[in-house]
C-alpha cells in the first residue's frame, strides 16, 4: 500500500533524505543535470487515494515529504544510473 510510487513520486532513491539533501544541490543523473528546488508539499488528493482523511497533513508533520527537482540540462537517463552530487552551494537542508 505505502510503496513507491504510491505518494506520487517520479523519482525514488536510496540513501538520500530530507536531512542530507540541500536546497540547490545539483545532481548528475545519466546525461542530465537536475537541481533540488524546494521541499514537496503532499497533495490533498493523497487523502482520497489512501482513504485516510488527513494523511497529507500527517505526512507534512513528519517532515518526510521529499523534494522537487528542476531540470538544469536535459539528457538521457536510466533507472540504473546513480545520482551523483556535482555541486552544493547551500547550507539549508530540505528538512529545514
């Protein structure tokens, strides 16, 4: 029930969390460059999807909501390709 992509995520990773990813981080994924732009806000539609009236708010309260990426440079990607951190200029984590 609560497995990816049940929460609407487009990209799921191992090891990256709201506490070790920073706003503005740039990652190389295959040939593409993607940048962390902001924390994600859980959509109210999750309440209907899971038939739990306040799950979006409960997720928000945990701080485990994920983040959004902006595409800096498009390119071919693969699910097998790792995300490689290429730039970090901020000291503000997604969690903060």
